[in-house]
C-alpha cells in the first residue's frame, strides 16, 4: 500500500490526542504536522498538551518535540506538507465549515471528526462497513468546490455507532420504527472524572443536540446518491433519548424495533455475527475482523468488559428478546472515542485511500 503523510488539525483536544495514539505506528499514515489554535503556535506538542493530556497512556515520544502549527493561519503550509488531514477542532460550526472548506480548496482532503458538515448534501458521512459507496459523491462535491483533489468526508456521530450497525445488518427485513435510548460516557464530552467531578455518581438526562443527531444522521447513512447529493432514507422512523452516564468510555444503546417483515431471533443473531462490509473485504488495517458480536449472556454487553472488543473497533450486542410494543428489543455497545471518534475517522481514511480518493 502507498504511504501517506497526514496532519492532525485539533491535535490538543481529546480526539486529537486519540488520533496521535492511533497513528503512532500506523502502517500507511505518517503524521508530519500537528495543528491547533493560534495560542499553541510555536509550542512543542508536549508543551501544548501540558496539564491537558487526557489519555490513559503517555504521549508518544515521536510527537513530543513536534512544533505546533496554527490550524487556520498556517493552512497553506500544512496543506503543502500533507496528503490529507484529520480534523477534530473545537470551534463554532460556521468556523469549522469555513476551515474545512479552506483545506479542501487548497487541494487537501479532509477526514473530519466534526459535526459541522454532516448535513451538507454532497459531503459523505461514512461508516465503512455500511455505506462505503457514498464516497462516490466526492466527484460532485469537487465540482461544487472547484477542486481537483480536495474534498471533505465526515465520520458520523458517536451516539449512533452501536445501534445503527446492528440495524444495518437487518435492513432487508425493512425496519419501520425504532425507539432508542443511549447511555453515553463522559469522554464523549471531552471530559474525565478528574475534570468533571459532578458526573461521579450521576446521570444527566440531556446532551445538547444529541437526540436530533441520533434521529437524523442514520437516515443519511442509509440514504442513496441521487445526482449531486445524498438523498436521506425516510424509514425507519427513529425516536431517540440520550443520557450522559458515569462511565469513562463506551456508549450503550437500548433499542426497540418494529419490522415490516419480522425475522426470527435466530436469523437476527446469525446476521449480526456474520456481518461484514467493505472494510473487511479490503482488509483495512483498522477494520475489526468481526464488526458485530452477539453476547449470549443475559448481563452482557457491559461497558467495562466489552468496550475494547476488536481493539475498540467492534460493536457488541446482547439481550435480544421480544418486545410488548415493538417486535424486538436489544442492547448494543461501542467505544465512543475509538469506533465512535478517532478510530472511525482513521478507518474511513483507510477506505478512501484504498479506493483511490487520496491519490495525487
């Protein structure tokens, strides 16, 4: 496989830090640029993250002395050094949209962890096992942007990474209605228990904007390309509630689903355990061998025990049973900062490289 030089824009935040760990020994990607806000320009990565390192393992030595760029002011220089960037910045949405388009128009592809462009009709929001074909919208986006090589692709919201894959394996049974409640770890807010002591022994029944994303984003993932845009699906209808719970990592979902053609429990479990997508076909470096795993035990999946399944890139499912209102209910779990954030973006970038979209 080709080797690619990459940049991390937003390198000092929790997701940016996770990117640095995932890319430390990546077989295809070499990090050559780290960028953040203007106040960190000229500092080493170690200096910029001093007192702010939130990972449970130390900062990789290879990045400690790398000198930071200003993500906005130094965009031209960064774009000249890299084949593409990973973007995970903490800015207002309109500022993020402008920044990502700036890089794209500098002919530097953007693999974004931000939500700002998820609603943009010609920006693909890719889960490589589910809708890898949405990358085919990129030529239409390039035409709009006036670019030859530059484009933006986004990773979907972390809250949907457990139940959307579970439902995607069953789409030919035509699910019509879904009710889901997610129980989301504090790292999804960029926090640890040290920085957010109010969350110890607590549940907060509100995460701003999360329920709207949880109901809307799956429809784009299940949609189809129509001309110069991605046309969202109209079914199933999703009703979501999102709660912040007192765990460090791992987003759990409790879902109930009604089907037009109700499958048997045995068929559902077999579908889950055998489900593969384009990421597995291409044997991408970050792809889990088993994307979905069904747990037979009544008390699984558990956040602490199962979030690191397949190096945090797998989804675990359990407690499938008949529902008194819907057809079935189940519980599913994904790691929110690995599959749900940086890991999902790295896997998306691997797909785009393997399919030729990053070629010069």
